[in-house]
């Protein structure tokens, strides 16, 4: 799963962008900006994990995934 897919999954788990935003303490526009950039900022990934139950590795595989 890539970062964009993980973000879409997080939005779906939360119910919608507004609910995810509210759970993370940000505006829906901020979540929309994450979607445009294609990733969750590292500063917010733990908030998204708490809101959705998804793992850090799922949410940001580029940072928390396996390293060679």
C-alpha cells in the first residue's frame, strides 16, 4: 500500500475528511492538503493512528516501513 492509498483508507475509516480532521485537531482543509500532497505529515501521523486504528507502518510506509 502506498502513502496515498493509506491516506484514503484513513479517511474511510474515520468516516469522511471532516471527521478525520476533527479527530486530529485540524481543519478539513488541512486533511485535503494532505490528500493533495499524497501523504500525512509526520507531525500528524500519530493523531491519525489514534483516530483510525491503522498502524504507523500502514500510514507512512516510507518512514515506518521496513528499511534495507
